[in-house]
C-alpha cells in the first residue's frame, strides 16, 4: 500500500553541506514538518518542492 501523501526526503549528502545562514551551525532535518531546524538560531527553514529555502526571513521561529 502506498502513502497517499508522501513526504519528500532530503538527500543526507545535501544535509551535510547545508548550514544555518544565521549561526553557521548545523541543521537537523524534521521530516514530519519538512523543515530544516537550527536549534542555535531557534529557526525552522522550510523545504518547498524538495528545495531548502535558506533565507532567515522565510524561516519560522521555534517556540521557546
């Protein structure tokens, strides 16, 4: 049985290369929300159509 709403996967090699543009720190892939999380900056960067949007103004602030 196939998933009717498949979540796109992020290539692990891409994740290794990407860094937070604010802190220059590492990012964590949140598959459930399809976002890249910067714990240090407390921001979640969206992934749209398989492309990470690495702009601070597009990021969602994380709850404290």
